[in-house]
C-alpha cells in the first residue's frame, strides 16, 4: 500500500506551502506585538484592563518561543531608578510629555529574505529529505545491511538534534538578535526529530529489530521530546515535526503494511501534537493534526478492509480530541459559557466523518457500526458537558442520516437512477447487512438525539446552543424514519411505519406543549417552533406512509402551510424561512418526476393524480402566502408566492396535456392543447393583474408579466404557426360554429382584450396596446378561418380558393371593421375605432392587391362596390357623429326702440 513511486517535488511543494503558512502567521504575530507596544506607549495610563478569563484557541499568538514575550496588556512598564544610566524610560515621571517611540524597522528586502530566511527553510527541508531518501537509496541498492541503516539513521538524527541545540545555545548567549522567522536551531531540531521518527518506525515495521512494546515506548519518547523541543523552539519545529511525523509512514514503508502498528504510531503522534497545541494554544497545530489524521483513514480503504485497526484509529483520535482540543471539557482550553468554538466542534465532526467512511467502505460491518454508534453517543455527551462542541451535533446528525440512507440504497439500487430503470451494471449490489443491528441503532439514535435535545432546553445562556440541540432532536429521528421506510418498506404503503410516524408526532407535540409552559429562556421560542414543525413533519410522513407515494409531495406542501400558520402564532423569522424551504423541496420533487406518481396518473380527465399532486400543493402555498403576508413582504413570502403561482400554472398545463392526449403525457402537442393553454394562461394573467393591485406584491407583478409572455409565445408559435389549420396542420376543426376555431382563436382574442383593459392605466400604454393588438390579430384570424371552414369543411388545409371564397373574405373583413367602428362609437372607445381603421385599411389593401387580380366578373364589381359604399358611410359617420362641427346660430336681428 505504501511502496508506490513517491513524487519528491510534490512533497516538497506541499511542505513548503505549509511552512509559508507558518511564516505568514509569525509575521502577523510580530506586527501585532509591535502595534501593541506602540499603543501602550501612547496610552499607557488609560489602558489598564483585567486579564482574559477564557484563553480560547483564538487568543494564542503563534510566535516563536525563542523570542522575548511582549509585555502583558495589563502590566505597565515601570520607570527605572533615576540613578541608573539607562535609556529614557517609556513613561516619564514628570509632567513632561512622553518621548516619541522609535519608528518600526523597515521591511526586509528581497535579497535579505532570500539570504537569511528562505535558504534556511530550504536547507532544513533538504536535510530531512536527504536523510529519508538516503535510507531509501540504501535499501534499493543493497549497500548496507538493515542494522547499519538503522544505526546510521539514528546517528544522523542525533547529529541534527545536537546541532540544533548547539546553535540555540550559541544564539541565546550571543548579542545578535535571532531572526524570528528563519529560526536555524528550530529547523535543525525539527529535521532531527523527523529522522528519529523514521528510524524508529523502520527498525520496528521493516526489520523487526524492535518488539512492539519497545518501538512504541521509543516513539512516545521521541514524540515527547518533540513536544518539549517545540516549547523551546516555537511553532517552526512544531509544524515541521508534525508534517514529518505524519509523512514518515509514506516515505519509509513496507510491502505488507501493519495497520495496527501504523495507527498506534499515529495515535502517539496525535497525542503529542494535541498536547503541544493545548499547552501553547496553537489553533493551526490542532487543525493540521486533525486533517492529517483523517486523511490517513483513507489510506486503508481497500476491498478487504481491516475494520478493527481503522476503528481504533478514529476512536483514539476522537478521544484525544475530546480530552485535549474541546474547550471547556476535560483538559481543553476554557471558554465563556454559551459560545460555540469552531475547532472544538470541527475536531469531533472530522472524526465522525472518518467513522462514517469506514462504515460505508466496510459494507456496514458490525464492528464499524458499533464504533460509529459509540462515537455519536460520545459526541452527545461531550456537547452536553462542553457547549463549545455543540456544532458537532450537526455533523453527528448528518453522518447518521448518510449511514442509514446508504444502507437503504444498498437494498434498493434502483433509487440511484431515473424512473426509466437502471442500466446494466449500474448501481451497487444489494448487500444485506444486519437489519436487527440497524434497527437497534436507529432506536438509540432517535431516542438519544430527541431526549437530549429536549432536556438541553434552558441549560444555556446562549440562544444558539438550545436551537442547535432542538434542530438535531427534530431532524435526526425524522431522517432515520424516512431511511428505514425506504429500506424496509421500499417506499410502498406501510401501516406500521405510519404508526411510528404518528407516535413520533405525538412525542414532538408533547415536547412543544411542555416548552410553551416554561419560562422565557434564550432560544426557547425557536426551539418550540422547531418541535412544532417536527410535529407537522411527522404527521405528513404518516400520511405518506399510509397512503400512496404521491402524497409525499402533498405532505411537504402541507408542512409549508402548517409552518406558515405557526409563524403567525410565534413570529420567529426562522419559521418563515422554513416554510419557504418546504416549498423549495416540493418544487425539487416535481422536477424529478413531473407526473408525481409516475405511470399511475390515471386516464380520467381532471380528476386524476395531477389534480391532487399539483392542486393541493398550490392551495397550500396560496394559504401559506396569505399567512406570511400578515407578517412582512420578505424573501420567504416571495418564495412561497412564486411556488403558489408555479404550481397553479403547472396544474393547468399538466391537466390540459392529460386531457388533450388522453392520458399519454409524452404525445406531441395539438391545436386543442395549445388553445386551452393560451386561454388558461391568459385567464391566470388577468387574475394576477387584479390581485397585484391589492397585494402590491412584486411576485404577483412579475408573475402576471411572465404568464402574459408565455401566452404570447404559445399563441404565436403554437396557434398561428405550428398548429394553424391553414398553414401546416391538417387537424379536423369540428363543426361549423362550435369548433376548435372558436376555442383557439375567438376565445383567446376576447381574453387578450380583457387583459389589455386590466393592464390599462396601471402599466405602460405600449404594454396594453400590444396585448390589444394581439386580440385584433386573433379576432381577424378567427373570421378568416371560419370563412375557410364554411367553404372547405372541417379540414382547412386542402383545396383551392374560389372567387366566391375570396370575395367572402373581403366582405367578412369589411363587416368586422364596421362592427369594430360601431362598438367604438357606442362606447366612445378610441382603441376600437383605431382597430376598425386598421382592419378596413387591410381590406382596402386586399382589394387593390389581391381582389383586382384574382376576382372576376360580378365578384370583382361587388367587392369594390361594397368597399366604396362602406368607406363613404364611414366618412359620413365620422363627420356627422364623431367630429360634428357646431355651426353658430345666425345673429338675432335688432329692432328699433
């Protein structure tokens, strides 16, 4: 496992990047120290503060131990005696102003950095890697025997350690100030400790010179020596020592790895690193150790996984992190009450993740499951006693759900593919694990998270900690119940699981009732709302388990409605977002399967699964939006309103498609489907135009425009082009009057006209006039197609155009223009009169462009005669009625007196 070709340059780059990070941290610490000294000088008498009571990970600067520590913030520098011949004191005893402090030294140039710092780092790396690769070369070339190799490695390590100590003592008695970043003693000592680690491990694992007890004692001594040396030499040694210790098993390896030896060695290294990080409060060292330890878990994930040593590795690391890293628990740093510390929570979460990986890789082996259960229980205990690790509850809940979800998928590999079915060879084998053990684990996890989350309420002065506990208490049992339902019931109806969901809802309801009676404590309101939401969620699951699969969509939508109602009773912003999240989940659910229940939609028009699968969620979201609007017009409300409009539109579209295709949802569209879609979309747009005037909602405003645009697209490309019975479609339009033309062209024209009037006065004039123009186009199209239907029968596409038909088009258009003019005169509508003018102008154009060439005989004469009579009559109407000039009466003759 460890003998593959090793890329030296990649290793050097990785270690160099790590050292650059240490360098940046040290520079920042030095700048903070100088800034603190300047502030003390200018404001020494007003800067007296009590010392920090809680030395958390954030309060520990990563400065080298060889540097003189800066003045404590609370200690004022005392002035020296007046008789001493020393430099002027920092704070004068007289009333004179304090002398200005010296300016900080300028930053070193590129040449100084290259010559005094970077070459030292590279030199230390070269020493360590030289020792490692000399050992590898001696093994590959067979130059010396195993005993000599080990002996030479030990001598090289001792030489480096001796050189590091000698240079440290020389610098400590020297008058030359040591460079804080390129610390030569620290680098030499770090290289020596890394070579010592490699030598002892090789003597034990490669050659068997040492029995396990002796090897582990020596490794422990080296680890303790590294810790002690880092206390003297600072973070440079700690960083290089940790990297070297964790990389050693890769550089010096055996063909038959012994995982027990490896993980016991790593446990010793982890203990030493955590101990040093705890003593010096080095956050970066603790995080680096955790990252390396978790990465080593992946090294042994092979088909024949050795579960026992891997579980030992994660349990040992978890235990050490709980003892030394978690703030406020056992030997970890102290912290103020009510704070969640990232390193404390992240350390436990990292080892939980490693334990979960072992469970998944071992196909849910019993030992891996037991170890995972113990770590989850330990997480609850540590978070209970040390609130700083409360953030690990989220990681625990997530890993528990992943374990059970993966177990469910193993028994149902078809869940990984689309409803069309899995491809050959795709998806894991349905490996069956111990159902009894999983059920026991599920009961333990559900009870542990639920009871602990309820009892944790009121224990903290912080609001976020009880909220995290309650969230884990609600989410974990529900997630486990869903995973078990998928694994055992295979997503089919199951009354036993429905009963379990009802019992879970009763437990959440009892917790909600108990919390409402308690005194007000931080976070109690949000926790109460979470338990109430859990009650609704469990009841929704009960409906899902007891009924059909499609009810899951309905149940989640009802959860959104219930959560919105609860937000009215308890105005907590989180609940509003929760209602929006449920709406988003339901939307994602229909993206996966728009038919809700797959092929079981049914063939009955209207009253089928689409009505329940889309109609009930739409009604739920409309109700939720009404409840949420009573609070505020915020993003959660807009998300729910968007879902309400979306599901209403999808309900209409899906039902229309189901009706038009006879239940075959994949058939091509037709004139009937396009006509119904345009009519329904226009009707919804009219409704939203009216609704937005009362609600002033931006969602209703945008929704009305979006629906109008969708209706326009379907009208143009669907009705006027693709399914136009006069152009491409050979559809049978039906009867003479009551036919598809009435539904596809006359009714949309009327709805467009109503929509234009609904938008008039509230939107730009061009918007309403454009819609009115569409109504005119569709009305004229209906007149034309209806005339065609009269001459050609129900199929309009075939047959030539006779002179009588051409003449009828002209008369029909002219009559339509006259009707529009009459309506415009009666209701005093300028828009109708302009529409009439457009139709008559089009008729005139037809007469002089088409009729004059296509009509013959009496039809041509009648066409122009009728056109002339109508035009004269229109002129008379305009002169006598619309624009009648008022003639002044003649003057009255005056009579003489």
